[in-house]
C-alpha cells in the first residue's frame, strides 16, 4: 500500500497535502519546525529534523514509507540532498515538487548572483534603503554593509537581536500581492530589493512591485542540488504516485 513521506514547508507542499488527503492516500507531513506556529495540515504531521540522511533512511524504513515527495523550498539544499541520499540507500522512489524559477521580463532591472555573499557585494557602498526579502536565515553576511537601512519581512518576531544595526521588521506570512508589496516598498522608501529566486506566485509579488517602481533587484540563484526527478504541479505528483514504485529509482 502507498504511504508517502511529504517534506513540506512551502505553499506547494500544503496544496499537495490537501490533494493527498482528498484522494485518501496515506501520508505523513514533515516540517523542519522553523516557524512558531506552522500551518495545520490535513495529514498526520511530524515536526523537526530527522538527524541527517542516515536517520532519514531509518525513518523511511521504520515508518513503512513507499514514496518520498520533497516539496521543500528550492533553497533548502541540505534536506533535499539528504532526501536524495536516503532514497538511494533505501530504494525509495523520490520526486521533488519544485516551482519553476522566475525569469526576467521587460522592465526588470535584475542583477543575478550566485549566493548571499555575492548579493552583499552587489549592494552599493553608498547608504541605501534595502528590502531584504530573504527570510531570517542568512542575515549576518549583510552586516558587512551595515550602512544600509534594511527592511526585513519575517514570519515570526526575531528571538535574538538582529545582526543589522539599521533594520525595520514587518511580521507577515505569504502569499503576498503586488499592490500590497508596492505600498510596502513606497512606504519604506525602498531603493533596492534583495530576493532569492524561489519561484512561485505568492512570493513573486515583490518582483512585480519592484518592476512597477523601476527598482534594482539583486536576485540570488538557486543552489545546485544532486540530480533527481522534478515536477512542477500537484497533479503530476499524484500521477507519479500511481505508477512509481514499479520503477525503483525513478
Ligand atoms: P535546509 O538547510 O535544507 O535544512 C536544514 C535541516 O533542517 C535539514 O538537514 C533537516 O535536519 C531539517 N529540515 C529541513 N526541512 C525539513 C523538513 N521538511 N522536515 C524535517 N526536517 C527538515 O533547510 P532550511 O533552509 O533550513 O529550510 C527549512 C524549512 O523551511 C524547509 O522545510 C523549507 O521548505 C522551509 N523554507 C525554507 C526557506 C529558505 O529560504 N531556505 C524559505 C521558506 C521555507 P536533519 O538533517 O536533522 O534531518
């Protein structure tokens, strides 16, 4: 019988959880536990790291899981690499539900960079007003350019003092809309946007807003992951579940 381990933490993972529940497919939803009050799921839910790839392999075996779906954020590179390793070890079919990366459109003023350090380097030296829309992880490198006024948007209020001396914090959970993000950027007199190329509709609002305002964007490219099968829609995952397993290692 099919039993899915679903690695979540994204809007797409929540949509897939709904589809699995509706289809009556047995599944367990796994959260990293990064936010204080994760969205409730219509599936049995576990919260917290497994303890590395070996431990995830053990959890796959002991939990009787027949399939693993990685619907984590495109920048959650460690858990995704662990999933590839654990599935290779246990012979569990793996698929990643990944939203396509964003591509530049007319009017975009994007500087694409490889990582956070390169994003810091791409910011100007003269004091600017930066919407740092990269989440709570990876703020520290921006302390190298502490002359800027930073606007942070976080899911939970920060638990520790921020490493940035001039920072305003907005507490909000996506999805966001372009008009709202435009008003936010105007209100904070933003001159630059720094974002990760996460893809997806709800997180795209800030890029649409930056385009409308003619603002420069520093966009961090996705990390490189080990080879794996990927699909872009919930329907494709459901379809894959109906035939994968007879094709070990798909
Ligand atoms: P990461 O660096 O790839 O993962 C670090 C560790 O956190 C993993 O090795 C694993 O611990 C644990 N972990 C991550 N996702 C997990 C899951 N779904 N279930 C159980 N354990 C998990 O990931 P991250 O960047 O910290 O992201 C953590 C979570 O936040 C992910 O679920 C991701 O989808 C979500 N998220 C991330 C971002 C981002 O920009 N990185 C943005 C939005 C949402 P063990 O090794 O102990 O198993």
